[in-house]
C-alpha cells in the first residue's frame, strides 16, 4: 500500500512539474524569438529594447503566450506572439488605448 501511494505522489509531481516546465519553455521561446525578430528583421538595436516580458494572455492557441515590448524613445507598448514559426504583432497600446492589429 505504501508503495502505491509513493508511486502516485511521484507521478503527480512529474505531471505538475512537466506542466510548469512546458509553460516556462513556451514563454522563454516566444521571448527569444520576438527579440531575435526585432533585432534582425526590424533592425532595432538590442540596447533600444527596454523591456521584453513574456506572459500568459489567456487567449486561444499560440496567442496565449505573448511578449510585451517597450522600446527606447517610443511611448507605445507592443504585444507579439509566435505562430507557425513567425513572430506576429498582435496589438499595441498608446496613451492607454489598445490598437489591435491581428484578431
């Protein structure tokens, strides 16, 4: 009986740990892709990226993992996600008002 309980506890720990690891991987991967996209495709120097913060957006599919980006000398906050290997600008916020680009 004790062996069964121990095995169940270990399985629960593995499942929960795997879930957290997957979420961490998706957020980190999306952040790295967005920063790489901005520096290579948009030619924005890395030093001009003030903030790139991954978060869970509670949206469907790959839009669930987004990155908010703030740039030097720009009062907008940009929100990017990654879908099928492409980095996509979902929206930006300027003066407190959200402007959705890709619905």
